[in-house]
C-alpha cells in the first residue's frame, strides 16, 4: 500500500521541482537552475517517502483501533471489594 502513495507523492513533487527549476533558469542562470534541480530531485524522493510512511501508518493505526473490540466483561469499580463477615 505504501508504494502507490509514494509514487503519487514523488510525481507531484518532481512536477513542482521541474516548474521551480525552470523558473530559476529564467530568473538567474541555467547553472543555478541545474544545481537546484539536482538537489531537489534527491530531496523530493526522501520527503515523499517520509510523507507516504506517515499516511500509510496513520491509516493502519486507524484500522487497527476500529477493529479492536472492547472486552465484554463488566467494568470494575475503582474501590476494592472486601468480604464482610457477619457476626
């Protein structure tokens, strides 16, 4: 389940990376755009993986908490019960 989430996040991140670096190309120089692209290229994969982990782990925790049923036993009172002897 994590791989599809990662792929979607990575594709979105790389599209933003390309758009940003093309803008840097036009505003400054091709060298700055290329350097930014290489650095962001690596960073997008790392960040996409961390976000994908959080998304998938959050869903799994939610599913686990919904599937756990509370025990059917009667709730215990906070006070201990002591046997009393008549007599």
